[in-house]
C-alpha cells in the first residue's frame, strides 16, 4: 500500500473526535480547524459531550471526507492546536 492508498473509499462519512479541557469556546476552536478543510459543515454535524466531572470536553465532528489528504490535514491541524489534548 502506498502512502496515498487507504482502506476508505472516498467520499465517505467520517467522524473525528477531539478532546480537551473544558472551556466555553472549545467546540468553536475544534470546528474552526475542521472548517479550514471542509467546505460545507452543518451545525448538526457537531456533537459536544462533557466528561462525567465536567473537567474535559469531547467534540465529535462528522464530515463528508473527500480524500486521505483532507483527513491528514484536519488531524494535523487539531494535533497542532494547544487546546486539543487528544484526537481520535
């Protein structure tokens, strides 16, 4: 399998989860990074869930992924963000 090959067939629905310490704008930070790489992101595509004690927040964004390159760019943007602790 070459670097550009993947097990996914594009386009496809793909969920990206980012976790970080709870703060009022964490979901906006995550969404703004994803929007840099996705043209049409609807509000219904974003789900936010606080941890049991409320210290952390998980934001799941479901997109119509168009390529491995697009997914790699989103993951890199989220990983580079200091507010994001983990990306799945």
